[in-house]
């Protein structure tokens, strides 16, 4: 074989190799495209981007069908939401996808986007809350999604900075909740005000509607629930069927309110078991109002004078503060202490009422389940309890052990270390009919 013939053979082999590579490789994304690739099973990927529109974009996406028994819908798929509200503007679904085996894909779908900030999402946990038998795992190397504008290469811009809230409303957030987390929001309504409530959580199946990750708003003094996440007032939130969303308004009369958001140990923000809701960051509770003059955050330390104050408690201290309630009074107890679990309280408060000669009954006791994280070490716990006290003689107790206390922390201190201990405040700003007395053995901490 001549040198020329040998060269022609080598050239043909090389050209054939290039054709094979081109056939089995992904085409490069268009210039200026927003893209998610290198996707794996059981993950949520997000990319924020800015549109200098109005703008027409083209979407190409590849995901997977959930073929497991009992599953319906897509196991891996993409969607687009508005950055600040979580509103879905586009998603892969049965209507816009084509199927090839277990693969679901969207080919050159056009979409109009307004000027603003958006988030491109891709999730691949499946439509069942099950970590095993993920048959769609085999498709993961094919998953990807791209958004581009054929007319303007520079109209889409990726955002890498954190996205802030651009609202002028008064806002309280207990969102992006992780496992076994409980958050509280206390606020006071001075005159009737309308609130926007946005809540996402997990409810059981149609036959088991018990709350799992849930939220509610209650009158802080009476405990009466004025709103709660339920099957009746929620819609599907995207992802697995147990994800539920509430968006609506409530007018609240004057009073002090407690909003609570709670999660369990499974299927929560940043650790999903099945596909997350369309707005994963909203897992929990968001409350906002434009009636900013009518409402305020309620912090008794900032808005009330304490009736009793036992704070800055050190190691191995025992405090007993007696007081007399002359007429029925609404009070709020604010306690900060060290509790590591349901049966492990080390620095904590409790309230007793005298009921006879030398006898008393516990009216309230600080506990792990009723308290929330107080900042710093996880064992720092805060409990704010509203009580309606009937006339009688009471004793407020606080006891600490030999470590981790005010000015001698063995772990990171709480957000308000000077409040370590317990204080009692009137719910109403004008005070309450309570007389504080002293008795032998009472240890008083200077204010």
C-alpha cells in the first residue's frame, strides 16, 4: 500500500470517528443560555437568572418518567418559578412532554417571560416518598435543561448573588425549615389588619390527612387557632402528592398572635424523600401585611415592663419568687434555658400555684417540645408562654445546674445571653393586678 493510500485510510477513519463523536455527544448550549446539566439522582438543582425582557425564550429539557408501581408523573423534571413569589411560569408535564421509553423530553418549546428574576429548577427524587428502587437512575446522564433567546443573546443573565425580598410590606418568615425544626413568630395587631399567608407543608394521603410538616396561627393568650394548614384549604404544591400549599388572606382583630411552623425528621427542605414542591424555599410559613402601621413584632422585653425578672442566672442557682394575683390576669412568661431533649432539662423554669396548706400544683413548666431554638448551641431553648392566671398565690421557679450558664458558656451562647433565666410580663401594656412578695430563701438577681 502506497503512502498516499495509507494516508487516505487514516483520514477516513479519523472522519468516521468525528461523526460517531458528534452523533453521541450533546450539542453545545447556545450563547447566553441558562443551563442545568451534570444532574444526578436524588438532587435539586437551581439557577437564578434575570430577564431584561419582555422576552421570548426557547426551552429544551430532558427528564424521566416514574415507572414504579403506584407512581404517577415525572420522576425527574424541570420547572421555572418567579424568584420572589415561587409562582410557576413553566413546568414539564404530561401535556408538553414527549416520551421515548422512560425518557420524557421537551423540544424547542417557546415561552414569553416578563422582565424580572426567575429560578430554573430541576428535581430527581421521584413521585413516591421512597428512597429505594429508583429505576430512573439509569437515565441520569441524559438529563439537562436549557433556556435561550433566539433573538437576543444577552437578554438572559445568570444571578449568583443571594436574592433579597423587594417588598415594602411587613414580613415574618419561618421558611426553608429543615428536619425536626420548630419556629415561632409573635406579632401584635393594634387595629384590624389584613395578612397575606403563604404556607407549604406536608399532609398525609387522602385517607390519612394528619399534618406532618405544618403551620398554624393562634391567639397567643387563649390558644384559639385562627388559621391552620389543612387538606380543606390547600392545593397540591408540586412534587409528591403530599406536598400542600396555602395562599390566601386573613383579617385579624386586635390582639397578640403566635404563628408556628413545625417539621418532622423526613422530607423537608434540603433533605427531600420525594420530589419537592415547586417553591422549595417556601417550606414553612410566610406572613406579610401592607397595614404596617397596625401591626408590630411582639417582644415583651422591648414593649413591656417585667413584673418579675430573674435573669443572668449562673451555675448552680435556685430562685423562687412568690407573687399574689388579686384579679384574673393575662401574663406572658419568657424563659431561656438549657434543654437537650424531652427528658433532659438542666436550666429551666416552672410556675406553681398554692392550693392548700403546704400544697401546690404546677401550672406551667418549660419543656423541650414547647420551646424553640434560642440561637447558638442547639441546647439553648426559649419558651414564651401566655397564661391566664386566676386569683391566688403563686411561685415562679428557676433552677440551673453546674455548667453552661450566663457568662460561663461551654457551648455557643444564645442570641440574648442576658435573658438567661425567666421573666414575667403583663400581656396588656397597662399592667396586671399582681403583687410581688418576698419570702425566706429567695435569691434575687439584680436587674
